C-alpha cells in the first residue's frame, strides 16, 4: 500500500494529518507548519539550497574511459552528452543538477525515469519525490510505486528508476533535512512572521492612550478607528499625534533589539546553515570571515559541503546509468577545478610545473582551461 494505514483509519483524516503522512508538511512547537515549499520562503533556507544547487550545477560533469595510456573523455558515448549537456528534451545539464541538489536538500531523495534505447540510457525524466514510494521486495530488490500525472499508479523496477539519496537509516530512503530540522526552520519562520507583524502593526508607536475622562461607546469607537487609520502600520510610523480631551500617550513596547529579536534571527541563520553545512560567508554573513581565511573557507566548502553530494551522484551514475558491461572501463566525474581556480598567474605556473615534470599531459592542462594546443615557438 502506498501509505500504510492511511485508508484503514475509521475517523475522517485532517489535512494536517494527511500532509504529515505524505511527508508534505510537519508540525512544529513554534506553531508554524513546515513543508519544503514553506521552508524555501525563509531566506536562510533559500540561500543555502541555492548556494549548494548552483555550485554543483556549474560544475562540468563528463563520462571518462579508462585506457592503457590515460583516462580520457568518452565523447562518443551517448551518456556523455546526457551528463554534460542535455539530460532530457527540456532541461540543460545545469538545470538538471540544480534540481537534483534541491531535491536532496529539501526531501533527501531524487528520482528520475530512465528512457532507454538499445539498452543505453538516453534521457532522464525527473519525478517528484511526492509521487514515488520505494519498497524492498522479498527478493531484496527495490521497487518503486510511482503515481503518474494522470493519477494512475505503476510499479517500476530499479532498472527503470534512477534514485539518488542522502544518508539514510534503512539504506533505502534518504532522510529529509526539512523533516528532521523542522523545529529550527519553524522557529525561523515564526520569528520572521513576528517581525513582519510587529512593523505592520506599528512597532514604533505601540502603547496606550490614557485619560481621566469617561468615554462613551461612540467616543471610544471614533477614537479607536481614527487612531488606527492615522497611526497603525509602517507607513504611518513617526507621524505626529493630535490628542484631545486630555488624552496622554504612554509608550509601553520594547524595541525589537531590546527583545533580542535580532539576536534570535541571527542565531536561526546559523542553525539553518548548520543543517545544510553551508559556511556563513556563503549566505552573505561575513561577521567571522577575514581576508586571511576566506580562501580556506571556500576550500572547506568544496571538500566538506559539495564533495559528499558529488560522490553520491558519481557513484549512482556509475552503477545506475552506465551499462553493466561497460562499468569496468567507464566512469563519471565532476570537475571541481571550476571552483578551485586561483589567479591566472598561479594557475599557469602550476600547469607549467606539471608539464615540465611530465605528470600533467599538455592535453589535460589544455582541456582544464578549454584551450586549443598550438605548436610552441622558441625565441632566443
């Protein structure tokens, strides 16, 4: 059954319970329900996911062939074109890898349907994680129950579905970062809503009107309506008050900073960056960054934030997309050099050293920089 126990419940199921069962949204102690789409409304989550997705999306991915002399790009293979340029008829490679990483960040799983021709994968069609339910059959094989756009359901095999997952508790379904970190994200959403409502209601002039005179109901309603029109809302902040009938204004509200509002928001930014393992300076927070450590922070981001994702994807390509008879001779690899480029003088000095000591072929160095080899001319 697609959702165990869902249809055996005798009482009517609420939309919140249905969303929780389907993994669409989750309750939090902050009172805000959290779902992948709602989480993306929080700028910290959006920034972290965007940094990871776009960083992976910009990396070249190619299929390589192991030969006796060296490893070289397998440009004649159809899978190479799929990985490096056109995974399907409507997406570029960058858009595809961005979608894959976004899915892993928000749901912990990415699924794509394999379109094959003559036994080779020629297209990858992404599937919504909400429409796929993987299960383990008695023969220890993975089956995927897929709900199609027309509402019908099909059971597909591992040979038909390409599944990439992050770390898991059962070896089958990747853990959803949004589900496991929903309390931190819920608090961030609640804090943002609190700040918006604070300014929407007039954070600067919050207080009470005092008078020793008795107000009739009509006078009270007139005063209330007139005050809301003239002074409530951010656009009316700092407007002078015109008081009558001995009225006095008594300020009672605390500033946002006095209430540690800004500190809470800053802490939630750190919490969410911790969830996605994204350095603070990558989401425009440079409080702790210096010119001395910014390069090391960037290298750490590649090694400890991106490489785990890249390794998962590469291994899934090697066992899930490359034909079994070719797996010994072919492999996929992302080129992280696109993110490790230093200044031009340092790069070309390193290439020259490698070529002179003959541990970097000239062709490899040229390929790394997308250059064309030319015949050397020596001037004396």
